[in-house]
């Protein structure tokens, strides 16, 4: 039976990895990417849907499949302002989820962040917490929230602070055992593999997977 995966945020660090793994996975016969502009990549299982995320309703008939992998996200620096950040990390994600639910998609898997909390004083973590809360209100048959720590992998844009952080985290990796595993830096490919595994599990309601669990699932 045909099984369709939908990916948003496919050009990001985790998004790229989940696309690669989905294309190699025989359980999925079609992988639909929703993008603002086409990426230079072709595959017999790949379908690129170019949409305007500010007018997503006009493309709602394309949002049909079995599971959504939401890897959409940016930073305030890249977005240019807090409002622009909220548009991408909150509004675009929630709008896509609402249309997915309306079209009968039962499973939605979203990349959030370690420490996400709607009551946080940290703007980034509060927005992540807000979107988690409002996604839960949509009542998907299964909403899976993954909360990775610092992501490791090759980004297209250069982030000096993150680069320094990654080197420190890698250097101290031996310290991250048991209790500290929650904070250990994690490869984007590991997060993607964990998401793929979770997409095949018979879960229900809202399930949250913290960094330590992702490290185990993505081995």
C-alpha cells in the first residue's frame, strides 16, 4: 500500500537528513516536499511542491499523505526580527498542521527544542513551547514532539557562536553520561533516524521525546 511522507523545512539541517532517509526507506513510496523554492535534487520517489507559506490555503489540496515531518525553523538573526522568527517557527508550522489535520492526516512529527516551555523567559524557548501547546490542541491521532539538544551537522550558513559551542560539546562528550545525556550534542542524522523510527510506531495522542531518548532511537 502506498505510504506518503510530507516534509516541511526540507532545506534545513534535520530536514535534509530526513529526506535522505525517507528516500531510502521502502515503507514510503512517495516523499512530498513543501518548499518556497525548488532544490536541485531529483529522485523517482520525490515530489517538490512549491508553495507560498503566507498563502498556504491556496495549496491546501496538495497537503495529503500519511505523516508530516515538520523540520521547519530559523533563528532570529537569520529571520531578521522576533516577529519574522515567530512567523516561521510558529505561524507557518501551525498553519501547515491545521491544514494537515483538516485533510485527514493523523500523524504529525515536529522538531522542537530542548527546554521548550511556553512559560519560559527565553524568547526562543517560549515560542517553541507555544507552538507545542497549540499543536496539541489540534488533537492529531498522534503528535510526536522531538526535543534535540545542540544539533551537529554541516549548515549552509555560518554561525560562529554555534560552531564554538559544537566544538566544546564534542570535546566534553565523554562527560555526558546518564543524567547529562539530556544535554549532549546530537547529529542531525540521528534526530532524523529517530523521527523515522517513531513514524512507524503505533503511538497515540501527544508523545514527547527528549534528547536522551533520541540518541537511543537514532543509533
